[in-house]
C-alpha cells in the first residue's frame, strides 16, 4: 500500500513537471508575461497541492500502520493471555491429577498395608493356636506317659509285696512242715525203742542235714531267681525312666531349637531393618518361651524403630509431592 502512494506522488510530480514544460513551450509561442506567471503560479500550486496530498497520504499510511501494529499487538496480547490462561488451567489440572494419583496411591498402599497386617495377624493367631494346641498335646502325652509309668511302678511294687508275702507264707508252711516232720520222726523214734535211738538219731541228723541243705539250696535258688526278677524289673523301670527323661529332654530341646531358629530369624530381620516383622517374631519367641535371651528388649526396640520408619516414610512422600509441584511450576515458566 505504501508503494502505491509513492507511485501516486511520483505520478503527480511528473504531471506537474510536464505541465510546467508545456507552460514553458506555450510561453515560447505566446510571449505574454502575465499568462506565463499565471501558469507558473498554477504549476507551483499544483506541486504544493501534490506535496500536501502526498504528506496527508503518508500521515494516513503511518496512522494505518500504527493502527495495524496496535491491532496486532492487541491480538498478540490477547493470544498470550489466552495461552497463559490455558497453561494455568493445564497446570492446575495436572497438579490436581497428580494430587489425586498420589492420594490414590497412598490410600492403596495404606489399604494394602492394612490387608497385609490383618493377614499377618490372622496367620499369627492361627500359628499361636496351633502351637498352643501342640504344646497342650505334648504336655498331655508327657503327663499320660508319666501317669502310665507311675501306675506301672505301683503295680510292680504291689506285685513285689505280694511275692514277698507269698514267700513268707511259703517259708512259714515249710517251717511248719519241717516241725511236723521232726515231731513225727521223734514220735517214731520213741516207739522204735532205745536200741535204734542212736541209729535213728544219726539217720535223722543226716536226713535233717540233707533236707536243710536241700532247703537252703532251694531257698538260695528262689532268692537268686527272685533277686534276678527284681533286678530285671528295676532295670526295666530305670530304662523306662531314662526313656521318659530322654523324651522330655527331646521335647524341650525341640522347643528350644524352634525358638532359637525363630530368634535368629527375628534378629536377622532386625539387622536388615524390617522392624515390624522382627517385632512380631520376637513376640512369638516371648509367647513360647518368655524371657528367652534378649527377645523382649529387641521386641521393644523394633516396635519403636518401626514407628519411626513409618513417620519418615510419610514425611518423604509429602516432600516428593512438593518436589513434583515445584517441577511442574518450573516447567510452566519455561513453557511461557
């Protein structure tokens, strides 16, 4: 458009020059000085008019350009404001989405943690119930074995007393029989007379000696047999007692081995930083064998450290949320 106005000004200038030339030619043909001055004045007026027109058009062009620039600046400003509003809306929307996602993740983690805790508590209750039932069963079996051994010991004692009583009765009967035989022999010796008294006495003495010897041998054999039976019974009783003690020691050792493995597992978890599970394991050890080593002290320390770790995790999640927000702000500023 500016070029068009320049061309128009050139056209008017050329027209004025041409008119002045024609005027000079006409002056040659018509030598009137008045008309010449008049024509020159007309030419000068036309040139001034062309210049004023040119200036007016230039001013109009500048005004149009300024208006155009103002309109373009206004449009750019409005476009920038709209873009800024859209960026702000996108920023708010992204921040809201991030907050919603963080909140949803935190709630999901909390629900997952609660479910895990409930499952652990349920499994722990089941394990404790089973362990208690097993301990009750083991104690019942041990008590039953002990009662059975006591009953057998009492039965053996009773049988030993019965055998002793029978032996005393048998000895009394043997003694009575001996006395009866002696009396009978004496009566027969008195009837046979004085002549055979010496022979009878010798025979009777020999007989008594043989009988006494045989009775002593029989008593000795019976005593040896009875003593052997008693020794066998006592040896069996000692073996049963040893077996019972061995079983009791074995049960206690199994309990201590189980508790030791649980204690070592809990200690390993404690050293690894898994304080919540370590506290649960130490509590299991305390439930089975209270006061076992340093389980109570480790249990208290693990619980305190577990609470401290939970607080630090929550604060770290909050700080990460703040860092995300700051990162989004920096991203928006860079985009602007």
